[in-house]
């Protein structure tokens, strides 16, 4: 049986993005077109399917690391910003990702039934979410033409 750990993360997220685009509960809010994904960013994301891609990435991240909270996910989706852009004199500083983007995406994943809130632990994947991830991983491995992954199919 194939699990989400067997498929390459990038290909799994790409396939999950297509599946979540068909979901009624996963829909980008109106403010996403103007919102930044972190304090270190200057512009909003340019991808057309940004919201579905972020939801797919969050679902995989919660499944692998769960139970997790919004704060730890903000750290995971943050980046390292340079102190001074011209001379690069100051040391790098850590910038966290947008909490509103992560929180809203997790709430939509909860409404779809893929993620649940546990008591004081954070969020974890439900059985339905795990099933979606594992089934998608099986499809991804079958679609890939890589001999080292054929043993999982």
C-alpha cells in the first residue's frame, strides 16, 4: 500500500492541487488577490491556483508533522529576509509567514473534513484526509516513470 511518504512531495502537492480545485469547500477568499504571504514579501502571489496549492501543501504538512498549530506553520512557511538589501551588512533575520492565510486555509480544510482540531494539541489529519493523501500518492507513483518507485505501486 502506498502512503504519502512514498511519493515525491512536489508531485503529490501538484496532484492534490488539482483535486482540491474541484472541492466546493476549498475556495480562495476575495482578499487573497491583495494579501501578502508574509511580512517579508512586497507583493501578493501571482499564481492562479495559489490558494489550492497552499491548501494542498498545508494538508501534507499537517499529515507529516501533525498535530501542529498555526504558529509552527507560520515558522515553516516563513523565510529568511536580508537585513539590508544594498550592502548586506546586517545579519539575516527570520520572517514568519502570514497567519491569516494559514488559519483560513486550515478552516476550509476542516470544513471539507480533511483536518480536525484536537484538544490543545493543534490540528491533525482525519481519516478522510489521510485516505485522500494516500490515494493521491498511489496515483502519483503510477504516473511517474521512475524505476526506483515502482516497488511502491
